[in-house]
């Protein structure tokens, strides 16, 4: 059963990093392992190079190395799908360069799941990178701090580099609170950290970095997919630091889900297993393209899952779970998923608020971003009302 659980989590990861698509099988076989489909003239590629600013202010750099378009820091390949649309095996997004009326490339459109965010060309000589490198106990993490006012929102993105892909969400949340995104050790702009890369290790590093960056407590932690495990472990280890949790379509306890289906939906339990085992075939190729930090976290996934199970019961704090209710396969599968979480939350986190994202499958931050922002703001307002104004001197 444990081996089965690990395979299912692998497929959940496939769905997690894509965010949407017709079926798990099509996600696995078509959406990720991208290659160049066309050859683009180097002169056109040169038009795309430059520095672009994302909604959060983070800089997105595009360069040309031996006729290969590269993006990010450290740089990764952008693979042409058309003369203006590119794909990446690193960030699982479409990157589309947009020309204005004078035929100049002034902005780039980055599409992940159903979310679009525009990055505007800026002068690299005057543009300032708003991120900072913060010591996390012997290595440094890249962190972005924006907005003001407590409690501080921490966006945790399991297996990934959240600064880039959560840029739009951070920009919106920063309108009413201080918001932190960061890249895990060994991903994005962060330095490599010690192994094993399980949730306990990552939680400890994050806490050190937050203290070193003078980020005041308490924190409202937001985690999507396997990121829900990371913030649960953090809350368990450091309950005095956390005022609330928001889970965005968390990765379920697969053993509990499979047991629930055998009891409550036996006719679909076998097809459930078949669908996910079919999707697992793409995982080896997918993982070849990932950063070392992400690979290390994947290698420690069993420890992370066990730590998350052991984090229960959580501290007596508000917990909001937003579940993607559109389903990965059928309406019935979505219904099974929602019913399972209803049952699981009542047993394990009775104080939890369960919210359904009816437009979403898994990448709720992108496909139901307004719902996510509204629920986070409701939680922040509730905490402020109960605790009163949180001053910097009180919480540092």
C-alpha cells in the first residue's frame, strides 16, 4: 500500500505542476515533456531578449546563448512551439512574446493553467530586483517581501519555485497584508541546502530565514497541493508562530482515500487505481528536467508524508481548505474527492472550513484566484478582529 501511495502522489505531482487538462493520462503524456517544434531565426530570438518585470516586481530575464533562448536565473531553456510561443520543462508554462504596433517586443505573457500574467519590458540598467538572499542556516534562500500589515502571509509552494509562479497572487494579497514568497533550497534563485529535503528540514530552514529577514509573527500560511503538508509540519513544529492555515487542494492521504473509496465507492476504486497507475509512466522523463532541490524533495517524499500524518492534531487555529471540485476525470470523481475530504476533515480537523472551488481541478491559485484571495482576506480580517492590531514591535 505504501508503494501504491507513492505512485499516486507522483501522478498528483503531474497534475499539480500543470494545473489543468483533459485527463491525467493526457497531462502525463502531452503536457510536460516539451521539445522545440519549430526553428526560429536568431534575429527574432534576439528581439525577445531583455529584462521584464512581473506583477510582483520580480524580474524575468531572457537571454540568448548560442541561438538558444534562455530565461530565469539560473537560466533554463525556452523551447519554441511557434515563432512567438515558447514552452519550458522547468516552470511548466507557456511564454508568449507580444509585439506592439511598432513591431517592438515590450511585454511577455506567461500562462500557467488558466492564469495569465503579463511582464513588462524594463531597462536592465535601472531595474532593481526586489528579492533578497536570506541566510537559512548555512545556505541562503531567495525571498520576496511585499505589502505591509500583519498577520504575515507565507505562500508555500511544495516542490517548486514560488516567487515566479505566484507573482500575481502575491501582488493581489499585498494590497491588504505583508506577503512572503520564497524559492526552496536548490530551486529558483536559492542556494542548495542539506539533505534530506523533507518537510521538517524545509520548515526549519524557512523559520530561520524568516527570523533573519525580521519578518514578524504571527503567520498565515498558504500551501497548495503537497505544500499543504509543508505548512502543516511547520505549524506542528512552531505552533506559537502560526495564526492560521489555508490549504489549496491539498494532496490527500492516499491510503486513507483508497480505503474510503473501497468502503464508499467500491465500483470506482479499481478504475481510480488504474487511471493513476497509467499516468505514472511519464514520471521518470518528467523528473529528468527538474532542479536538484526539487529532485531531493521528491526523494524525501515518504518522510514528508509521514511527518504530515504525525502533525495531527494541529494546533487549535483556524484552517481553511479550498478543494478543487471540477475533478480530474468526471463529475463523479469530483464528488468522491469532495465527500472524502468532508469526512476526513470532520475526523481530523473539526474546526476546518471546507470551501469548494467549482471552476478548479487542482491549480486553484490560478483557476479560482479570486476565491483564494477572498478566503485569505476573510481569515486575515478574522484574526485581526480577535487579536487586535498587530504592531511590528509586538511581533518581532
